[in-house]
């Protein structure tokens, strides 16, 4: 019998080599799986399905962008050679809401210079660089005096800043002058350090796993339904890589449950502000009701459906219900503020200098996105309505190219398949 002991050291080395290959392959497969997350999502062009031509759709989207960012009634203004801001022109300020919306539009439509300019302005003038609010943003800024109107934050602004920065990192990389990922992480990492000291808190109420109305004082203990963006939390869980992945996924699921509690069982309407339970939260300045903030909820639900479809049965029921209610008020006449049961409110929230109910293009736009969920042919009347809508002054002269305009642009992006999860690109 031959002695093969001399082979043992070589067998051992071969085994180690094969194990190394095995684990490397597993790691590569996992990494590849991670970097390719969300790449198989199909983004529908509802306008195309409704019979509009591709050329006409592209032209309409381009015109909307031009009107809002470049035209005579634009809300985007450059400052020097490297900065710019988005203004709520009727209120004469720059808000984190509009600034972060502008960045989301820019990254989706590949407008890198616009994105970078808005971010530089945000960082220089709105973001707190020290103190208890470090890395958070002042929600309102006066571009004339170049001073903050209020140092406090509105949590939805930070939510959009973080998500748009993560998308920019994926789209353009981090070595073109701005490290987008580092900037997103800075906000997130700072958020997790805010534990109530000095009455400054996490953007998300960690007990309830819901976004706060304001991460300060008692406003940490209630919410705004239109700030709930489960789709964004799913993006954070994949691309933030800050160790809180499971928490963000839980927040996404919590928001989906929250929507069921916050929307009226018959009309689908929700209050501008609510408790974490979904019950209306009246404030000293406004009773409960469906108003301007609430317009964004159908669009947020439609985005979550289009991207993830994790609650598609309820989401479709919601879309059918919401569309049915608005249709019952007249497709060309439904107004923009309601009591939750669909009745006309006694209190009317003023928009800039105007206190009036109207058939607003902003609500026409966000309502149209529910056609992404309800694919019944009858829902195309909402698609045709936003297609025929015009971003121009109303008959009485009132005009809001900022909020109406941005809701309109977001709607066109969603319905044309141009509002997507931006996955990592090869640089």
C-alpha cells in the first residue's frame, strides 16, 4: 500500500484555495445583487397608454420644466456662478420643501448643474453647520436679506434632501466636485445623534417609526400625512448603508399602515395634520381638513405603488375610492379643500394673499397620479385632465408657479415614467 502522506499539505492548500473561491463568489454575488437592486422595475408611461404620442409627451414635460425653471414665471433663480434657489414666489421665500423638490427634479431629469447649484445654496445658507441643529436645515429663508426666517426644520425637506443626494451619488458618482453620498450620510448620521437635548429630535419619531411634523419640541409627537414617503425609506434601506436598514424598512411598512388609518373610509381624504394614530390633529391656526399639504398624499401612495407594490390591494381600493369622490364633485369643478367627509369646509386656508376655494392644477396633478394604481380604463379621465391643464394664471389672476407648478411637474414625471429609483451607474 502506497503512502500518500506527502500529499496532505497540498490537499490542505487546495482546500483553502477552493474555499476562498467559494466565499469570493458568494460575496461577489451578494454585492452584485445589492448593486442591481430595483433595476427590474418597469416604469409605465401612462400618457402613452392613454393614446398620446411619445414626441408630444416629451415636449409637454420639457415645457413644464422650462416654465418652472427657466421661463419668465420661473421659481428657480441663480446666485452668482455656482448657486441657485427655488422660491415660493407668492410668499417671497426659499423653503427646504421647494429646494429639495428642485434637487429631486434635477437628478431625475439629469440636470446636474441645477442640482449642484441648489445644493450649494442649501448648504451655505440653510443648513446649520454647528449647534444643536447641526446638519438640519432652516425651513424658510429670505433671499433678499439673505437671512433665515426661521431656524427650525420641516422634516419633509430633509427627507427629500437625503433621497435626492443618494440618487445623485448613484447617478453621477461622488468625485465630480460634491461627495453626494457623504452629504446624505452627514444628515442621517446627525439625525441619529439628536435625542431631545435642547428639544431637538430625530426627524423620525423612533417610538412610532413615523416622520415628525417638526423635529423639535411637541411637534415631534405628531405628523403630517404628506410627509409619509414609504418609497423613500425603502431607498434608504438599500443605499444609505448607515446600519439602520431594518428600521427604515419598518418605517416604510408603518407608513403603509398609517395611510389606511389616516384616510377617510368613504372619500379617501386625509387631514393636513394628524396624530400618529391617523386621527386628525387640529392646530391653533387651522382646524382639521383636506388642504394644500394633503394634495401630496395620493401622489406619495402612487409612487409607493409604482416602485414597490407592497400594499397593492389596499392601494388600488384607495385609488378607486379617491377618484370616485373627486369625480362625484365634477371632473372640471371639484375644489381643493374639503372636510374629511367631503363636505365644504367653513375654514378656508389662504394661499399667499388669496383666500378662496378653486379647482387647482396642483390637486388635478396629484390626483392624476392615482392612474398609476387604478389601471381601469375609466381612470384615464384623470390623465386627460392633467394633460389638458395649463400652468397659467386663473381667471381671477391668481397664479402659483411654485406649489401648483411643482406638483404639476412631478405628476408629468410620474405619468410619463420619468420619476424613478436611480440605481448605481458605472462611472
